[in-house]
C-alpha cells in the first residue's frame, strides 16, 4: 500500500516549512500569492489531504460521530437505532458509511476521518480478523477516539461492545439438557463472521460444560440463510444417528431446519426440538413458535455512544470491553 503523503512531504516538495503549508491550507492572508500557488501545486500533485479531524478534535467543535459498517444487514438496524437515539439525547450528529474498511480499494476509515469532520468513529465489525487493519491503526496513532462493535481481533485490546455468544450458548444447551436432550446439533452461520465463529465456539464449549459429545454429523453450515439451512438439515437427517435437538445461529436458519424436519415427517418438538438466535419479528409466528435467544441490540448502540463520550472526555481512560448477555425466550419449538 502506497504511503499517504504528509504535511512534511508537501513542505519538502514546495521548499517551505510545514507551518507555511498549514497557513496556506488555512488561507492565511500573510502568505504571498507566489508561495501559495507553489504550495497548492505540490498539494495537488501529491494528492495530499489535510487531516481536518485532528484540528477539529483540538477545537472540539464538530459534535458529530461517524459509524462505519461494511454490511447494512437488518441485524444492524436496532443497533443503529440505539446509536441515533443516544446521539440525539446528547446533541450529537451521526454520519453513516457503508464500506469495507479492510479493503485496499474504496473508502477507508482514514479517508472518512480526513474528509468529514467527526469527533470519533464507531466501527461495526462483521468479519473475522485477527488484527486491526492498517488504516484503522493510523487513526489510533493520531489519537482519534475509536469504538468497535462486535470485534473479533484475537488478543488485540480495543474499546469494544460485543455479544456474549459463549454465555448464550450455555443458556441454550442448558435449556435443552434440562428437557432431557442429549444429542444436540448445531446449524452454524458464516464461519468468517464474528457471530458465526462466536456461536460455533460457544456451542462446543457448552457441550463440554454439560458433558456431551460433539458429533460432526449433527452440525451444518448454512451462512445464516433459510434455504441453505433447509438443505443442510435434510443432509443431517439422512445419517443413521440423528440429533434430538438443533440450535441454530439465527432464527432464519431455524425456520429452514423446522421446515426440513417437518418435510421428513418429524414433529417439533416431540421428535426434535429447535432453537434459534436473535428473536426476529417472525419467530413467534412460526408453527410451532420458535424458542430463541434475544440480545439487547439497541443497548449495544447506546453503550457504544456512552463509551465514545467517555473517551472524548478522558482520552487516557483504560480500554473498556463490554459483553452483553442474551435472554432466553421459551416457546413451543422446545416445550413438549
């Protein structure tokens, strides 16, 4: 990746000091027209972009945040509502950018910060990565307040609000164990996504906690979609040994699993219990109604803004990581 030119590079190219470049950018009348023309020409040739956010942070004048999300899935909407409501209560404006901040092409985090005046950046992360991308590291070095939502960055410590998928899976498996189930399967979501990996790992951890064996033939990967879950469940039901309960990484896949089981003549929950995740709007209207786990998604957005406001007030405060618990919603799909 080509290094982005700095104000020092512009100053060297124009044969002036970096303070002179700064005065030109700020349209200082004390600068001669000749010097101004020369500096502006170098700025154009180097495609230099002044870091407006750095100045705005010092002056504390913007009262606005940016949220960057690579995918505006419906799952994001309640989080956005929590963010916008909390911004409104605190008299902050919000700018939303849908872009892949891991990509080498397109609009990066640093581009957004340099071209729009914001006091901080909230990054909604949906993809699994072990490290922070370079353009985000640039912002960290410049002291721009950053808050991650749903990060999965290995051991990297960042200010973060996430879902406690491990605890949620323990609730799910525990609920099924209490109902007498011992052959519990899992319909996984995308295994390159934060929630997909978190729920898959949480499922395996919960099985160990309750003394149950992990059976490869009881699991499928359906990338969070109905049709893929339907096809995967038909495959699972072809094996001689079949699960007596299925946990699905979201409610859409749970609907696909229920459909596949019913098409095979199985009764829900008498022959096989089914659980979902997220408590989407249609979950209670399925036949049978779906047992699921509900995360406080609006709270995630509100807490992200609260964390951001704390960072602006005290930039040296310790790293804060918050994991929110899910609530078990019991319905007909598990109750015999």
